[in-house]
C-alpha cells in the first residue's frame, strides 16, 4: 500500500511540474535516445535498399504487377528517405549512405536473375522486408518517447502495411522462392 501511495504521489508531482505523463501511461520511452538512433539508422539502410531494389525491379521486370509494386516501393521510399534525412539532421544523427552487407547480397542475388525467377525472388523479398519493417516501426511506436520519431514511425507505418499487403498478394502468383515470403497480415 505504501508503494502505491508513493508511486501516485510521484505521478502527481510529475504532472504538477509540467512533465508529460504520456511515456508512463503508454509504456513509451523504454528505448531511449540510443534505441531511437539505431531505429533511424536501420530505417535508413532499409529505405536505401527499397529504393535501389525498386529501381532494379522497374528496369528488369516485364510483369505489370511486379512493376507496379516496384514503382510504389521506390517512390514511397524516396519520400520517406527525404523525411528521415531531415529528422536525423535535426537530431544530429548521421545516417548511413549505403546498403549493409545483407542488403548488398540481396541486391546482387536479385540482379543475377531474370524473368519469372526475378519476379518470384523480388516479390518474396518485398513481402519479407515489409513484414520486418512493419514490426520494427510498430516496436518503435511502443518504445520511443520522442514525439518527432513517433510521428515519423506512425506516418510511415500505413505505407509499409500497404507495401506488405501488395507484395503478399503477389506471392501466390509467383510462388515461394527466395524464402518464406511473409507471415500473416498484422
């Protein structure tokens, strides 16, 4: 009982001092600035990969469904990457300028393929990437107490979900190839 009273007095004191109670009430703020920086850096890697893979797919595929997905991914991530650069600059965070090792391997593997193999690999890759992206952005929404990062993650979560759904819709047409192309929609 004494612990509960002490906790309630602490919350009341914080509110009286003008502190935001949102992180306490929503569970946000568990990650801290280092976790926010890692999120922005990872989002930058993924955004760069999505643009480069989208450009490759637009140039290589002859299937209009795959081309439509690739254009949407490429164009949406160009915009997201611009927002991300502005946000990171405002926070004094230097973002990576290139792909990480796994993304480079994915690009090279995709570049070697053509025709139906290319389409299958790309569609499965996009489904897989976007399942991970949606999870990562949702997690950041739960963790961050930073209102600007929260706004960025929330604004881009819908786009990521749309890409995931579009890619997962195409997986049955091209088959499972690269990996299991995604999990159930969340």
